[in-house]
C-alpha cells in the first residue's frame, strides 16, 4: 500500500485550508498514493485553546458539507481518505470524529474520539463528548484501518483492541504541540515520548502505525497563553517500531510512503505476542486502579 499524508500549517482562513488540502490530496494521488491521511480537525485552526460557545458553529453533521466535498475529491482522485471533523450529532451533542472516505466517494465508516483531554490550551472536554462507537476497524478497498484520534495515541488498550479486531494498520490524525511555558528540554521529552509510545503500539501489536500531526504556531484567541507551537514530526513506523519516515518538526510536508502489509504477519510469526497473552489473568485491566 502507498500511503500519502499532508503535514500542514492551518490558518484562520477555512476556505484556504480546504483548498490546500484538496490540492495536496490530488498531488499525492498523482504520485501514487492509494490512501491519504489528514491531520486532526484539518479544516480550521485548533479552536480548543479556549472555551467559547461560538466555536460550536464550526461543527457539522456527517454526512454533511465536508464529507460530500472530500467524497468528491476521493472519487475524482481514486484514493481512500482519512479525514477529521468536528461532528454535530444533535444540538448540544458533539464529537471529534475521524471519517474514512472510500475511493468511490462513499463513507466507509467513522470513529469518534474516545479519550478526551482537558489541559491548558487543550480544552477538549468543553467541546467533545467521548466516543461511543468502540474500537472497531473500518474496512476499505485498501485494507482494514484501525483509525483513532490524537489523545487515543497514549493508550495501549485502544491500540490492542483495534489489533484484536483485525486492524491491519493503526492511524492517528493528530493536533499536538508545545505548551508555551514548557522549557526546551521538557518540550523535546514530550515530543519523543509521543513518538515512542506509538512505536510501542506498533511493536506490541505487530502492526504499522501512521501518525499525522499539524505543524506551526497557532495563537491563543483568549490571550492567556502564547499559543501552541505544533511540533509536526508526522511519522510512519513499521511493525517492529522501525521509523520508515519522520517529517520535519517545523515545516510542512507532503509524503508518499510504501508499506508492505504482508510483513506484519511475518513479524507476528517471529514475535507471537497475541498467542502468548494470558487473557485469563487480565480481568483487573477494566478497573480504574487496583487498591
């Protein structure tokens, strides 16, 4: 499979953001991409830096304008697209949702973000209801995709459940960066920890991982912080955690990477972690904490 991704810097001009995405997808398709992965909430700035009820106006239904538009792009380009939207499910009920568009323009499936952060400059609990669709891979013409979103990246249980359901690839649209008050050393520790934990998911499950992050500075509309410097570093890791490609931490990128999905089965034969799991001993994993 040839996977393309766009690591972009978003601006306040939504129409311009979408135009650049459309142009980028078409270019990736011309370069041979069969699957294109976009970053989290790619149509707009990362609005969760503040709690503002006006931002709920950014949400839209699924199906809706964006899925229709990106569906047409997928059909024209003949690619599968993993996109990310602020979903309006009902008045007062919203989700952070990844949508997979099939190459014929239809919706192959969706995933609603399960783990919702609430930190300075990342006030997502104000906007998003936790997902209720479970960890279920989405079948497409290019394979069975285990799609999750950003904060889900830190949870090995989520990756394992996707793997147990037959995912051939773990995919994470992302929007993560440096909080302005952190020291440079702390910033680098956070960035590398983010990549390391996902490489661990690849190793533990014998599956490739694709994480696509935005890049560049976005101001805090409230003025309480100096904004977020998104750290880019989008990457593709193989089933042994090996880095197949790592993007810049400061620049936009448009990349096509070829993956041999059949290699995952060979790795699982060498390292049969699923075979050797002691599932009868794991009951306490569903508890919040063992006192």
